[in-house]
């Protein structure tokens, strides 16, 4: 049984009411951008959003905020995210693409891993200067034209433009770090290690003691550092990450509440229900039923 549901390209096509049927990439231009997916979700794709004007609210992992254009939003595969409507008509283009599509003609299968702006540890938001806006507008316009005209070499051309897009995004991210190096300089390495371990183990491990032991620190020290760095204790990070996982699973109607409780390694459904209600104000069933209202 698959533990966590995702939106693949086919599902994203349905979400954005697109008729084209392919499973390797999806381009959504501002002319057919339809509104947000308020509930948390994952995709098995990389995504780069070019927000030209306006604002969108976005939550990536446990970090929420409002992004004001012009900016890029970059999210890697399987990271839980949700998009919240802030205003009616933000102008944006976005592209989703699968790793296998991009790497088809690449000798280096680890190529995409070098781009840190996709990682869970990054802010995922890169503000753009006016000069950068012109560069990214040109790239997205070329992507749009190639895909819309049905060029006989569409796949190869799209891969080439994606490579340019990645290089330009990396350059914009580097310039941003050069202009403001302090946030990363202040970050405690324990925070990054904790987040990495949490993303791998949270379905099975719910205690601060487990994470502290594997990071070779005391539970008290771990919580103090995480609280100082993020405003949340380690226990709050664990609980809120579990709630995100639970919300994703509750979107799957093929799973019972009891099965979800088991997948999240709660001792029984009652314990899971109490945990969910304490953290959200509603029972798992009430939350699930609200999704279809």
C-alpha cells in the first residue's frame, strides 16, 4: 500500500483543466492559470513558478508566507505544499517536469541534485530584479511557443530551455545569497540535520528523544536550538509535520481512518483522532468530509 498520495502530471492536468495528455511535463501559462489548491499536496515533479505580478500565498513544509511578484518559486518533488488565494488575478507562468524527462539525454543522473533552491531547506522564493524579469519572461515565452505550436522536436527543445531556466535560476539564487548572506550564516547545522532526519523518519518516529539520540545531542538541547532557530520546539516540528502527513493521507478516500492511523504509526485510531483534533480543532473524519463540501 502506498503511504503518501501525490499529484502526478495526469492529476495536475485535471486540476488545471488542461486537455493535453502527457505524463512528463506540464506548462501552465498565465492565460490558463486557474486557482489554487488550498489543501496540502505533493507532486512527483519539479516545479518552477514565475510570478510576474501580484501575490500568492504559499506554504512549503511548515513555512507559510505571501509571495509578491516578480519572483520565482522553486519546489522539488514530494515536498508538501499548498497554495492560497491572496488576490484574484496574479500573473504567473509555471512549469512542472519529471526528473526522468529532464535527464533522458543527460549522462549525469545526479544533475538536478546540485540545485539547492529545490531543497526543503531553502526558502523556495527568489525575488527578481527588472533585468531578471526580462530574462525569465523570454525563457517562459519560448517554452510557451514551443509547446503550443507542437514543434516536431518539442521534447528536446523543452529540455534545452529547462536547462537554461535552471542555470538562470541558480544565478539569481546566487546573487540573492551574495546580497544577503547573513540568514544562512546564522543557521545552526543541527537545524538542517534535524529537518533531514524528520523528513525520513516522521512516519515511524514521533518522539524528540529519537531525533536527539540520532543527532548525538540531548532532547533539551535539540529543542532549545530548534526553538531559537525557528520559533518552534522540536516537538512542535514533529507534531506539525505529522499533521501535514495526515492531511495528505486524508485526501485519499481509499484509505480508512484506521489505515491512516496505522500508516502514521499511532498505537490505535483513538490516539490518532485525539492527536489530530488537538492540533487542528477537528476530528480526522470531519476534516475529510470538509474536503468535499
